[in-house]
């Protein structure tokens, strides 16, 4: 847990002290989840490999815990407790923003109220400028009219004077005289008359609009009209281009002093990677979701998967089925159903589908025509494409009120107002449900670890493989025992036969044959002049040779047998490992990187020590068989038996020397003593075999069995812990649910 997370959690705890209990749902859940998880690392695991598995599971759970805590922290940051919030969520280009815009106008969204006031202010200013302009133009027209009257009067007077002058005697005589020379008649006041006529014409032709004062007013009015254009309706409505809505935009409303918020969320079929975080935050704020989709088209499987991904079970969901049909040719249409005869059937189909997908969190669907609703209420500029459609609709349906009624958006308004009557309860329940949903998701992921890695079937299969390995090891041990018995019988027999052959030869040759002795003993024998002592020495050497060879053969044979046994045990366990990995690989992707069932083939002890055990046991069995074993009282049964045999030989020495007793009688005495020796050798080798078997049982079979049992016990312990965690979380989730109203 990082320093920043610690600070945030402490802040949540402080908030818990100062707020109502239901507002503590997120911080309380963090505390309780930590209590649930704090004992996973305390599971007693005695085998090192399974401890690795436990550590891995603990690491996975810690990761899930951190992810869960971060989700709760984010939910707490986004939680809205004092204002009902509805997220408009849905398919790209389904008309979501159009519906929101119609609701903004109809339900008097705060910004629309502000814009309406600004429009009124601008319209008032434009009207004032228009009145001022009219007054100026009226003043100009009146002034020009008076000036024109005055100049017209002057013109009439001058024309009258000119006429009188024109009719005098001298003027007529002058005109006659001028006519003789081809000159035009004399015109009195001609220039002044033209000047007045021009002035009168200008007064009549001049437009008051050209007055600089009027032009200035017109310019101001034009700027105000341009400024007013930004307050036209429909700016948020898309043009059909994907991802038109690129941000989560919140719109604030107030109905009868009950505040609420509508959030316009980017479409889920656009650039999801870019908008996923925005969508999740918007949904986490919402106490209710209106999912907008195009009517007549059932959501595809991919769309449904996205709906479930974002909505899960954290808030109430309503579907708004927006009819996109924009042309109506029916002459007598008076109802929505008449225009859209398939709407009711589609509502039933979508309800059945969403009920199956979202369960009780799906609350119903409404058919409507968003663009029709907008056209009934909106002030659309003439340059916009919807202006002509609006005019067409108003011409067809006569009044905006009738048009709005047929659009059926009023039903959505009624639904929103009903939500506001239960605002406090719905806010509390929705926010608590988000915590429940997060906890359910956390629980499901723990359950998934348990089901995918440690299912009952998986553990049972491991148990079966371990049982098979144990049985094979037991069989290998039985084979070891049988083989050691065979070695015992073979070597005891061969040793006695070897010794008999040597002693018979000694009897037959009356101690004169030395070729069976080694070089050193042969030299020593030649130095012994007393025949009786020389025979004793040779017999002792033969006994020593045979028993030393027996010890060596026994050591070699048992060593090979034990090596074969240890290899079989290894192979049994390695075969078990291979089978478990195959079982696991079916259930766990990338199992080769995990340690589940990956048992240590070294079993954590040294196999090489068993050679030493065999040698030491064999050496113990053969002690007393060395040179000098013929000496009575050596304290060893084998040595005593050999001594008795040699003693018997010594007793028949005189037969060899006196030639009074046949060799056959001596050989019979030797055979009798050799039978005793063979029985004693078998007894000693049997004791040695028992020591070897007991040692293998203790240090191999039992060690391997314990190791396998610890592995299985550890895996079952992890399985039990995971089950306990899901059960504890279930109890915790139920406790959280009790806080709902």
C-alpha cells in the first residue's frame, strides 16, 4: 500500500466520523476486507514448494485487494449524496444527445434558464435599438418632409415670378428679336428653379437607413443577433459522425427544489479505449442509468457484453428506445403507436433480453421519438438541417404541444419526476449497491482463483496421482525386500560352497597345498614348520578370504539394488509430477510458470548417503570375519561360527597326520559346521537387510510420503482458505446490503 493510498484511506476514515453511517460504506468496506485477508499469509505450510504457492496466492489476493481498494476510493471520490444523478449511456449515434437536449428545454435545465434570460436580455436590447432606429428614421422622414414642403413652396413662388416676367411686353419683344437669330427664348430664374428641384429630389430619394446613426444602431443589433445565435438549441446534438460526444457533460436541473443531474456519456461503440475511463466515472456517479438505443435493432452480443461490463449490478437501468424515423406520410396520424406500429413488440423483445442479462436491475423501457420532441420545443436556427424538418412537423401537427405529446418524451419526464420523489432512498441504495457490486466482483475473482487453480476436481486428481505414486513406492520397497532376500540366499550359499571347496582341498592334501593362498599368506605359511599350526593358519586364511569376498559382494549387490530402488522412487514421483502438470495445464494458462504441484525431485535429502548406509550395515554384518576370527571368544556370532568350523578342522588335523581316519569323516565334520555357518550368515545378512529396508523406509519412503502429504495438505489448506475468504466476503456483503433503505 502506497503512501498516497494510506492518506486517502485515512481521509475516508475521517469522513466516516463526520457523516451518516451509510456514507461510510466505502471506508468500512476497506477496513473489513483487510480483516478478511490478513490471515492468508499465516496459513501453516510445511513444504517449501507449497509455501511458494501460498505466497503466490497471497500476492494475487493482495493485488486484488489493492485493485478493490482503489475502486472503492474512486467510488467514494465520485459518490454523489445530495443530488440525484442520471447517466445517459448507450450506443453511438442512437440519438442520446437529442433526447437530453429536448429534456433540457422541457424541464428547464439550469443552463437553459440562464440562456433564456440572456436571450430575453438580448431580445430586449435588440427591440430597444429597433425602436431607437425607428424613432430616428421617423424624425428624419419628418424633417425631410418639412424641408421638402418649404423648398416646394419656394419653387412655386419662383416659378410664379418667372411666369409673370415671361409674360411682360419687353420679354416677349426680346424673344422675337432672339428668334431672328435662332436663339432660345429667355428663361427667368432657370438655374434657381433647377437647384430647388434637385434639392427636393434629393430629399425624396434619400433613405433614412443611410443615416450614420441608423447604420450604427443596425450594426449593434446585428452583433446582438450574432451573439444570440450561441443560445440557439441543439448545439449538443450530433451530426451522425461517430464519437460526436467526446466528454462526459453534466447538466444541472431543479424540479420543485429537488436538484438532479443528467450526464451525457460518450457512446460505447466509438473509441472505447479513449472513453472507457470517462464512461466508468459517469456510471459510478449515477444513481440511475438511461440506456439509449435505436428502436427496432436488438443489441448485438458485443454490445450486451459492454453494457454488462459498465453497468454490472450497480444501479437501476432503463432503456429508451429512440425511433429514428424522420419522415411521416400518414394523413390521419394522431398517436405515436400509429406512426410506429412495431414499437410495442420491440419493447417486449428488449425487455425479455435485458431481464435475462441484467436481472432485477433492469427496470423497463420506453419508446419515444427524440428528434420530434426536440423540434417541438427547440429554437433551431434556419441554417441548421433540422429547421426544415421542424417546420414540416409543425405544419403537420399544428402545435408544438401536440407534437411534444406525440413524441412521448413526456413519459420520460414523468419517470424522472417520480425518481425525485424517492431521491434520498434511491441515492443511498444506489451508492451502497456500487459498494456491493465492487465487493461481489472482488469475491468472484477470489472464487475464480479457487475454482481455476484449486478446484475440487483438480485437488482430487492430485490426490489420486499422489496415491498412485505412494503405491508404486510401496511396490518398489517390496521389490527391494525380495531382491535383498534373493541376494542373501545366493551369497550365503555361494560363500559356504566356496569355503567348502577350499577346506576339502586342504583336507585332501593334508595342508600341503598352498596355491590357493595369496602371495603374502603363502610366504607366511612356508615359514610355519609345524604342520598343525600351518593347517590352522591356512584354514584361517581361507575363512578370511571367503567372508571378505562375501562382504564385498553383499555390499556391491545391495548398493546396486538400493540405487535401483531410489531411481524407481524418483521415477514414480517424476511421473506423478508430469501427470499433475498435465492436469494443471488444462485448467491454468501458463502453468509452467507456477509452482502448484511442482514437487522437488530431490525431496530435500541426499540420495548418495544410502551407499554409505549399505556399506556400514554390510561391514557390521561381516565384522568378526577378518583374520584372527578363528580365535575363540571374539564376541561375534559369525566369528564364533567360523572359529567353531576351524576348531573342528583342527580336531581332524591328526587324522591328516596319523592317517588313521579317512578324509571323508573329516569332510562330514566340515559339512556339519558349514551348515551352521550358512544359517548364521543368513541370519546376519537378514538382520543387515532389515536395517537397509528400515533405513529406506524411514529416509526414503516415509520422507517422500510426508513430502507428498505436505504438498497435498498445503494445497487443500489454500483451497480451504480461499473458500473461507469467499464465505467471509459473502457475510460482509450481506452486512453492507442491510444499510439499504
